[in-house]
C-alpha cells in the first residue's frame, strides 16, 4: 500500500512572531486514520501563540505518527521571509 495524506498546519515563528502556514505531506505503507491526523492538527493549533521552528514541527509530527507504525515520512513546506523551506523526516 502507498498512502499519501496532505494537509495544512500553522504555527508562529519564534523569531518574528509571524503566523506561518505549512503544507504537510505524510506518506506511509500503513493505514493512518484521518481522525488521528485531525487530532494532531487540532492539538497543535489550538494555541495560536505557540512558537516553534518548522524543523521542530516536522519532527514532532513524525514522532507522533511513527509511534504506532513502522513506515512513515513527514514533509513540510513553508515560506519564511519569501524563502521556501522544505523539511523531511
């Protein structure tokens, strides 16, 4: 099985306090319930004052999704000061 899930998530930049919106792609060979993704996004975004770097966000999503499955990759794409940053775990 080759599963690809795409969604958006946001966080605040710890440097300039800007609201950053990231495109997230999760890939897996195992089933990931959409409700699990929705829960992760809700838990992350319920505090709009939470500040973190894109790299930490990507790592957090990977850790949460890989706890119960073997094959997961997480990629985030965002723009910071007009510069595109892609992070993959």
